[in-house]
């Protein structure tokens, strides 16, 4: 995990949240998978519990008959319930490796009136992991008493596997091990800010001026622009010297 992560990843946001909450307050929100758009996020059927009651207690079973089938079912159900419960507790924030996806701007960037913020991953790449998109569900075995490495692979599969329908998002996830809703960050990890193509020039100028008071003098600012005669948008660097 944490392999082939870009140097910068992007978070699409509505304008108010991006400016006031993320950039000015220096906080980023983490949510539970149950609140995400995808109803199959961290889907419990991605895991196949294979825990079994030990068959070695032959001496005891002679006196106290054990219904192994019912016992095994109980252990499997318990494992599934654990993953359902964990889905309500774990906290995740999502990024994309792409800053110019039209659908992402429409869905998460307030219909091109929001912004996309570029976060550096250089200091903690191991904490970022790509989502893997699959055409169908092939459950991974999970045995509470089994091999730790195999179980870790199963948990990661559960955390980072989604339907190929979401592949356009090119999602990269960061999990908050503290399970808190918000984390603060150093402004230095912000490398780029992209304003949606429908944000007015005057609004952009005013916000760039404000952000200089919050430690973002090093940031490169862009606005997304339509590419003539193509179904495509591209960035255009904003010359901050023209603003001040």
C-alpha cells in the first residue's frame, strides 16, 4: 500500500468549504464510509469470514455435543457485524490524482463554481492509498485466527475496493487512525489551488489576497478554462503580481 502515489493529490470542494474551512482554518474533514455517495463503499461482502470452531476438542465433544455448523455460522456472522460496525467508526478523506476531471468538478466542485486544492504527499506517502476499481466482487478470505498478513490484505481490499463505475474519480484515500472528524495541517503542504471555470475573476482576486494572510504565499493559483473546440478543461496560471 502507499505505492505509486503522486507528489500532489487533489481535493474538490465547494467554494465556502474550500476557502473558509480548509484553507483559512487549516482543517480537513474525515467522514465515515456509510456517509459516502457509494452505497457499496466498504461493502461487507468483500470479506469472506472463514473462522471455524476448533475440531480438536474430541474428548469434550463426546460429553458435550458441539454443533460445529451453527458455531461456524456464529463466528462468520460476528466477523461480518464487526466490519459493519467498523464502517460506522472509521474516518476517511478522499482525494483524486486528477485536477481537471469535468465530472469531479460537477459533482464535488459545486458545478464548477468551487475549487480543487492540491495537497503534497511527500512527507507521508505511506498514509495515502489508491482505490482499486473492480468489475465484480470476489471476496477475500478473513480468518480472525489466521495469518496476519493475509488478514491485512483482506482488510485493505475491503477499504480500497470499489465498483469500476467510480473509476473516473481516480481516488486516493487517507485514513485517520484517530477516528476524529477533523485534522489540522501545516499550510506548507498546500501546493496548488484551482478555481472552477465559473468563478468570477473579482472573487478569485479577493480570495487570493485574503489567503496571503494565512501562510499561502508559496501556493500557485490557477483557474480552470474551457479548451476551445474540445470537451476538455485545462488550467491557466494566475499571475499574482497582477493582483497586488
